[in-house]
C-alpha cells in the first residue's frame, strides 16, 4: 500500500512540534497501519492494540451514554499513550514521554487529526468515471431479430 506523502509530512510536522513524542501511528480502526513515524516502537503492534483499545473505549462511551468517542488517554509510569479518532475509519495514536505537556499534546494532535481527515477524505474520493460518448445511430427503430424469426415457417 502506498502512503500519501502528505500524511507522512503531517506526522513529521507533528514530531517537530512535540519534542516529547516518541512515535505516532495512523491506523485503520481494524488495526492496520496506514502510516507511522515510530522509531524504536513496533507500529504494527501499536496499531493492533490501539484498535482493540478503541473498541473497548467506544463501548465505555456507549455504556454511559456519552456519545461518540473522540480520544482516549492512557497514563503510564514512563509517559502517555493518546489515541484520537480520525474520521470513521482511522485512528491516530501518539506515544509520548512522561515529561510531555498533555494539554499541548492534545492541542497539536487535534490539529493534526483535522488535517489528516481532510487528506484522507481527498485520498478516498471515488475515481471520476469517464462519460460514455454519445453515439449517433439510425433515426428509426432497429429491426428485431430473434431465433424464432430466423426459423422457417414450417418448423414453427
């Protein structure tokens, strides 16, 4: 699968704005990696775990009638793992160190997600189908030929 260069540029810009960022993974909601900027972190594992976490978090949101899930935060001894929905079929997961400013992580990640959604929406537009050319034909109706019309009258 080829990754849109605009997606990779967006993940690279996010790393430039968040110095505490250890890695970012953009994945489908079923756990397949779309793009990543994860050095020293296995993106396939992060994508699969993030998809499972998303399903569970969505279930939590539904159970308490809080509407659609937008983001989730996991705080660990060594840092944060934050996940953000990016449209109906994608998920951005960020891994940051413990000294990360979580408010800044949210701010930058939300901006990044809005841009990624626009990029993904443009990427997934259906291809433009060429128009069928108009063909000129006879002005009158065409004669109809059926197998019965070709049989001799005696065989019918």
